[in-house]
């Protein structure tokens, strides 16, 4: 996927310039969260996560990265409401 390379660079650049501790940046760039945010950025997708943004320089949360990069992000419950999900129990 050629569209993801520039997005990976953008996410990496963002993470490195936000004042996070080096260990937090290193961890973020080694886990799937980094690729998830980059993929959503590259393709205009919305990220659905239970994570909550928090003001800490010791870890980078998915919602924080999404907000910083202009990627839409919501909780699973928000997604279910938005999609008008219905769960019907069978008899």
C-alpha cells in the first residue's frame, strides 16, 4: 500500500514533536497503534477505540494521536449509535 508510507512519516513526525518522553515515542512507534493511526490517516478512515486521551508525557494514546493528526476517532459505543446498530435476541 503506497499511500501508507507518507502517513507513517507524518505520524512519526507528530509523535516525535509533541513533547512526549523518548520512551513513550519509542513504544508508540513499535506497536500497532502507530500503524492503525497511519492507515486511517492515509485512507480517511475513522478509528474506533476504547482508549481515552489523557495528558501524560509518558504514553501516547490513540485518541491523542488522532486529534493531533486530524483523524476521526470515536468509541465503540459512539460507532454503534452512529450506525444505528440493533442487537436482537432470537427465540
